C-alpha cells in the first residue's frame, strides 16, 4: 500500500490543499496585466492607475472620479454585458477598457455593442438626448486585430461628403500590443502590461499596484480568493452543463415513454405529436424503433 494512502483523511486533505495553495502562489507570480482577471483586480476602485492608463492612451489629462471592474450591464431585451473596467470622469465622460487577448473578442461590432450599452444606461426616462455623455470604448488587444500595423487606432464617425467630424461623442480606440518597447509612453505602458516582475516595469504607480497583489500578504490573500472563486465558477459551469445534459436525456426518455403509451392507447401520430409537443416525424421514429 502506498504510504500516502495510510495517512488519515484529514491529513491527506491538508496536504492536497497545501499543494493547491502552492500552485496558486506560483500562478499569481506569473500573472500580468494583460491577463484580464489580474487587470480587473489591480484596477478596481484604483483611480491613480486608471488615470495613468487613460492619460497615456488618450494623450490628454484625465480626471477620474470613479472606477469599477466587472460591471454587469443588464439588457432587458437582449444580451447582457460585463465590462472589464468602467471609469467615469468628473464631467461624466464614460470610459470602458477591455482586455482582448483573442482576436474574435475584439470584433468591431463588439466595440459597437459596448458603446450602445453605455449609451442605453446613460439617460434617465424623458431626459433629453443632448445629455448623453461622451463615451470611450478602449480595446487593448494582444494582436494587431485591425491589421494596419498601427500601435493605436482611434475610430471616430465622420461626415463622408465633407470629411468633417460627426460629433456624436462616441469614441472607439484599439491599442495594438504587438508594438511595444519602442521608447514612447504607450510602448512603455504596453511593455508593463506583459511584465510578470513588477521590478521590470516602467511606471511606478503600476509596479506598486502589481507588487501589492504579488508580494504583500493581504494582496496575495486577495488574489488567492479570486483564484478560488474562479475555480468554483469553472466547477459550477461544468456541473450545470453535466446536469443540463442529464436532465435533457431524462426528459427525452420521458417523452419517448409517453409516445409509446399513447400509441398503445390507440391515438394517431398527429394526436400524439400535438399532445406532447413533438414533430410528427419524431413520433413516427420513436414508434418504428419499437416495431
């Protein structure tokens, strides 16, 4: 018998939990800001790091009064949306920053949808449309999704006939992280987003925030809790998927049994189909499999 198998159950559980904890600590050391879960933790409710990010990307001074991460925007008639980072300036301007490591997650129509969600939650009933705030949707992408070899893409609506700005207050920005370490402020920022070691980062305010969650006891504890929550979420999704499949199979078996029972009672295929909400062809298929 293996020596570990002779250990009391409680002691084996402690060893398992300790191994899991050490793996979590190793995972935390490998986190970078380009990893959206880590970025969300670092930016949540932290105005200085958010202002630094936005100032460099937008090329102007930014005054943030509030910043939240993983904000859930409900859509009563369509798809809900979780925003990675939502910052609000003193003048009401709303800025949504998204980490998009997958090219498919940075489709232009997704950027359009993010803008529409911000708009749909910005006005109170009967409030005039002129009160809509300016909005910025900023996608930080690992690859050059738009394909023009630009480090930053600024998308604005224009009047095609005159070339003048349309002036609707909607702004979309793509930051291409394939171009980094080029000596510019943006290049240095992109470099920092790919650093595992805060000692290698250019911007002190970012490095200090990353260091807190990687090295400070309270910060590391927070990250361990985040990882544990992520683990539970994955487990719950797997469980729900398995349970949903089992429930569907059970429901199908119940319907098949009902079809056979009603057929034996002399009901026609059409009557059975209407009674248990199945296509007539499927009813015939179930009956023929028994013959």
